């Protein structure tokens, strides 16, 4: 295989590893995305952090950071804005955060006060530095001469209310022996004015909000800033911790890039002072000593032309500043000081960022213009001592290769195993031929030579945490202007420009850089390939997830069926057993026991019925057939009903049930009272069921908003019970899912799933906050139209004392023998005569065959063979006889939701009774309909 093919193969395999890493990250993100949660984020308008551009789009450091981590957190951020100045906005939002009205606020410092009142994740998402700035046009004070000027006192303008920042500044001044006078200012404008009038030499600020028209000359004392959340909101804190860690792993440079984008040096103009201008114009070209054995930084190309990253940088500096450079090649056989002495130079290029080495050679270091990771290259046979980083020399047999006269200090190079060579290339040759065991170099150069030359015996290893900086060295007696200008020019060259230098080298086909460099160099290609691969892999993950979901669903259904059989068998066995007992009680005339037994049969039967109703409801939900009706109802009546039932129920379980219903809510609403009641009953019975002995349940209802047409009512059920484990909170709303707890075994896992769907159908959301062992709070807000109760809905049942039911004949149409028997016994007990038929068809023919008014009432089951109750009623109502339209027909049905009642009404029935029939209710309805 050719060298080119190998290179391509290596690049591809690097790429694939990277893509797999990014895919797995994104797969996690995609996984989380499926259950994305809406998070309310405070959005104060702060330049750079959270701002809105001219098109009304949100942008800023915090905004972009949050959007990026949201994919790992599974969040859908909803940004909340408030009015006022920045300080007012922050104050309002901090209060909202405290009250839980928003979930997250960014750009916050950890102080004693904030730590007490809010919660923070572990990681910060940026660091804010204090700054000293001067007017952009100021050429008398710079970073270089600030310390010298400050020895004789400088005036620093500060915002008088920024006490903490002033304290930090004073400490900084003390540590650096600055003589200073503070100039207190009221606001930012006054700060800049103080500079313009000369009242102040510099102003104190923060790097995140640079005052317009100023430039930063000193940055110090970093303070990390964080996202902050409501005290006790551990869910947000945990998700933030996790998402921020994942983000850092996926792109460690992210914060830096964002900083560059919003607060960086970009766009800052390079301005020469008048004095510098004259100096540059009059000066001769500067002589730059350059070694040509440090590719891709500095080297001689095939045509004998010198080139490289350093050269690109110096050429840009020439253009920016007007300085001129003349290059003199360094003799690597001689020391640096010999070269400097012999060649009469002003600057040394490609100097390592090593203070000691520089000053030993009478050089002053400029700011570093490029950073590269350190790489260890070693012979394949060399056993690196992995366990002890400090003692790599242990296995050295042949020696450690190092470049002499280069100035870089690497680990282990102080040992007497070192073998010196003139260039890095020679060092690597030595390792390849077995003359040395290993050596160190910067990642760009090592990669360059690895790809340029064939080193079959050399392997490389990244040295995390160790990097090499490259600087220019200015000879001590060179005019100070040179260093000042060079430093300013280097700082104005941003990261993107540096990557461009790298890209230029790469495009020449000279170097096979590290993977990271490759990505920086070819972002578009990497992105396109990445996207295609990602799509393929996402599709595979999606199919796999679908399969996993199906399996999980099936498993949940199987578990549900076995739970359900158990759930149903329990009350059914109780009914059968109790029935047996009852028979014996009756034989023995044991009246007291009889009553007790009947009560227990009653409660087991009701429990069984509620399970069956839940299953039927769930079926309807799955088929999308659950309907929500809209009818007037009295909210206080509904709440009092619930209160009555649960006061007793709670007491039986030794739980205190506290209710608070706001007194002046609009009372008649339009909605599905039965379904709302069903949800509330489910929440309250759970709150009692999953409580601790002597625990509390709080049921609170209040009106939070009223318009001309509608009201918003908030319902909350809270308890001091066992709570729900955080990892189970999302699960409990799923059908058939329960939190496995040793202490409570009763339940089907359907209640919350139904409640959640019902509330969803009412265009709201069931919310839960829960902490294990502390309790849970379920809440929802309903928007209901205002209504008035129609007379027909107000029909009141007659009370017991008013009833007189003898001399009445009732036709019962019921296919189930036992149900028919129960109904007939109930009626006969109060003197009503009964005739029974088994289906709708027979009911119609019996009615037709009878004389008018022979029957005074019909009890009609809905579900019957041959002809159902609805159809039979329609036929009867259409008969041509005097009592056909007037005879009261009562529907008997297992379901009593509004849609069922509506259907029976439409068919011509007068009332709808749910099975199992309660005798008292039956008598009341008959009395009401017959007006006896
Ligand atoms: P069930 O009560 O029949 O198991 P639900 O759907 O009503 O079914 O509730 C699902 C699960 O949610 C329960 O099994 C329980 O683990 C948990 N849960 C519901 N409400 C509470 C509560 N108030 N406190 C603690 N856990 C609860």
C-alpha cells in the first residue's frame, strides 16, 4: 500500500472513532430528547450573555450554551423576559426563581447569600474577570507600562455601588504594589466620562461587559459563574451536572469558542500610537533568527523558500503594524547564544515559552502565539511505565532523545540517560533506528515528521496536561516599542486566524496533523461526513430503540396481566369467601356478623368494579375514544362530595385530610365534572395509600385567574408520604407502570396514566414534585368556561320519606340472570311488581303486547343480545300508543360517564343508572320519575 493510502486510512480511522464518539453523545442526546421537558429560563437582557438582535432573535453566551446543553439534558427551554433595567430584571427574575416560577437563571455567582437561597450545579459555565480599561484611542497606558505607571499612582474610576469588585481591585493593587486613587462613579456613563475628562487613568470593569469606546489593558481575578435554580430543585441540579459534563466531553473548547464569539478580542482594532507610528516608519527591518528544523512552524520548502506557521504569523504582523522582518537562519550545531552573538539579530522566532531559557539568552518573551500538546514518541519495543508518570526513565535502555539547544523542558530530561541531537527529526530517526528509547515533541511537529518520513518502529502517546507554547524572543537591548507592538499584534490574532495558519500548512499536504487539527482544518467535510454517518447510525439506533420499546411495552403488558389477575382475584375471592360466610350467618341468625359481612362484600365488590372501570378507561384512551364532555356543574358541590368521602377514608387509614377551597371562586363551571372528580379521587387515594402512619394529605383548590368568559382553577393534592424516587418520576405516568415498593402492594398502575390522559384531554398538564421519604405534590390547572346550571340539570332526587312505591309494575329487560334477580328483589322489597325479559327484542314485544299503562316504568339494560337497550328504547318511543312516549325508561349500564348518559338520553331514556345498582338510588329515581 502506498504512503498516501496509509495516510488516508489512518485519517479515516481517526475520523470514524471521532464520529462514533460524537454519535454516542448524540444518541444519548437523542434518547433524552424523546422525553424533552419544558424548562423556564430567566432571560434578562444583558449584552453578550443574553441579548436580542435586531431581528428579535435570542443570542448570547448563556443562551447559546444553554441551547447546546439542552440536547444532553432533554430540555426544551422557554425563555422568560421581564421589564425594567438590568438590575430590576435580575431582581425580579431572582425572586421568580426563588418562588419556583422559573426554573433556571444563568450568569450567577456563588456568594454566601445565593448559596443560602438557591441551588447550583457543580460546574461553572464560564469565568468573569475583572478588567482595567482605557479609552480605545489612549496610547499612553498599555498592559506593558501599567505596572510602571501605577508605581507613581494611577486614578481608577469605579462604580461606587460595586463594593465586592472594589474590594477585589484593592487586593489586586496591594499584591502588585500599585499606588492608586479611586474615583467613584454613579453609573457606566460616568465611568467612561471620567476617562474622557482625564479624571481617571483607567476604569474598573468586567470582561463580559466592555464599555463602548474602551479597550481592556489588564484582566485579573476570575470569578466562575453558574446556572442557578430554586432551592431544593435537585432534579434540575442533577440534569445540569450531567449535561454540562457531557458537553465538556463532547467539545472541551466550547466555552473558549463561545467566549471568543461574544467577548473575545475579535474586531478590536489594532492602533499604533503616534510615537509608535514614527518609530515604525523610521526603523530598519528587524532581523529574525529562525531555525528551519521545526516543521510545520518553520521549515524550508522544496524550492528553498522558508515557510510555516511562524512565518504566516510574522507576515500578518508586518501587514498590521508596518514592522519589517528579515530572516536569518539559525545554525543548529551551535547554541542559541552563539547564534545571537555571531549573527547580530533582534528577534528569535519559535522560542519555547520558557522564561529561564529566554533570560539566560538575554531575551524577553513575547506573548505565546501558538500552543501545541506534547507528544511522547517511542520505539515499539519500549515498555512505557504506565503506572508511574514521574519515573519513565525506569525502563530506559538506550537513552532518551532530546534536541540540544532548544530550550523546551520535558519530563525526565534532567536524567543522565539523555542523548542530544540537533533537530527533532534526528531525535525521531534515532528512536526509529533503536538508538534511543523515546523522546518528546509538540504534537504538530511529531505528526508532521511521522507522516513525512516512514517511521515503522515509532509509536506516539499523548501526554495529557502538558503543552508547549511558542513565542517570539526580543533581545533585551532592542527598543521596548518592538515588544509592545508585537504583544499587541499577537493578542489581536484570534483563534480562528491561528487555525487558518494550521490549515494552510495542512492544505499543502505536508502534514498529517492530529485528529483535532484535522477537524479544525476541514470542518465542512467532517460535518458532512459526520451527518451522513450520523443519519445512518441514528436510523439504526432508532430501529433498535423501537424494538427495545416494543419489548419493554410487551413486558409491561405481561407484568400488567399477571398483576391484574392478582388484583382482580383478590377482591373476587374475598366476595366468594364472604358470601359463604354470609350464608352460614343467615343459617345461624347471626345478625351482627351479617351486617359486617355485607359491608365487606360491598367494599370488595366496589374495589373490583373500580379496577374494571380503570381497565376499560385505559382501553378507551389507547383507542383515542375517551371523550371529554362540557356541562355545567357546581365546583363546590363536587369538592364537598370528595371531601365527605375522603375525610372518612383518611381517618380509617390514620391520615389527616386537610382541605382548603378558596371561598369566592366562580361556582358554576362548564366541564366534565365526572372526569375531574375521577382524577382528584385518584390523586387523593394515592396520597392516602402512599402515606406514612399519622401522615397528612392537603387538598387545595383555588381560582388563579378570571376573565369575562372563563376561569382558571388550580388543583393541588400534596402529601407527607413515602414520595417517589427521582428515577421513577417519569415512569409513573405510563400505563401499567408502578414503583415497586415492598410496603404497598395494592394498585394497578393505571390511575395516574388515566389521570394524566384525562388532564391532557382537558388541555392541561398533570405536574408532580416529589422527594423520596418526604412526600409528593400533584397539581394541575384547568381553564373552564363560566356557566349557569340549567333547570334540567338541577333535578333533585326525592328523599326517602316522600316515597310511596306500591301498586307499580316495572318491566325489567336484562340478559344477566343474577343482575335481573338483584334488580327484581330490590323492587319487590318495596312492593313493586316485576316482570323480566332477557333482551331488547323481548322487551319491545312484551310492551307491545301489554295494555297501555300496564307497565309504569321500564328498567332497560344497555348491552343485550339481539337488540340492545338503546335500540329497544327507540322502537318503544316510536310506537303508536298513548304511553309509548311517556313511560319512564331507566338505562342500566356498567358505564356512567357523560358520553354514555348522552347516548341513552338521545335514544329516549329518562335516566341512567350505573351498575351495580344501589337500591336507595333506584328507589329515589323511580319516585322522582313517577312523581309519587
Ligand atoms: P397504583 O396506585 O394503582 O399503583 P397509579 O397510576 O395511581 O397506580 O400510581 C402509579 C405509581 O405511582 C404507584 O404505584 C406509586 O408507586 C406512585 N405514586 C402515585 N401517587 C403517589 C404518592 N402520592 N406518593 C408516592 N407514590 C405515589
